[in-house]
């Protein structure tokens, strides 16, 4: 969870940029939810992740897990942590400007 003073349009702009940078595939988007998946390929060591972002007032909740819709993965090789940390870093950097 991260708190921010950014507006939802500003946050969505950041999410779209992170999505492009990390090759997220947008799946679902509503006023309170953004869900994306990844499809990194066989040689990445992961079958993919599902990234869920929930908006609640000035708080953003982010979760990244091995994609439950795909084959089971035993490890994500740090990809889940990278998804979350990249988004939090970008929001924090923008929030401080």
C-alpha cells in the first residue's frame, strides 16, 4: 500500500508508463481497479504474473502474483517484487515533484 496526493488520472498515467516499460498487458480497468498480466515467455523462468491495483481514496494497494489463470509457477525470479517496486518508485518520485 502506498499513500499519495496524486490524482487518479496522474496515477493512471504512471501505471500506463510502467505497463509499457515492464510489458504488462492491460486486462481490466474500472474506477477502483486496474488489472494487468504479463506473458514473459519460456526463457524468463516465469509463466507470467497478474498485477492487481486497487484505488481507495489517497491509497493505492498493489499485488503481483504468479498468474493464477496460467500454469503453476513455483518461483517468480523476483518479477513480482519488481512489478510492485517499480510502480511504487515511480509514484513516489512523481509525488515528490
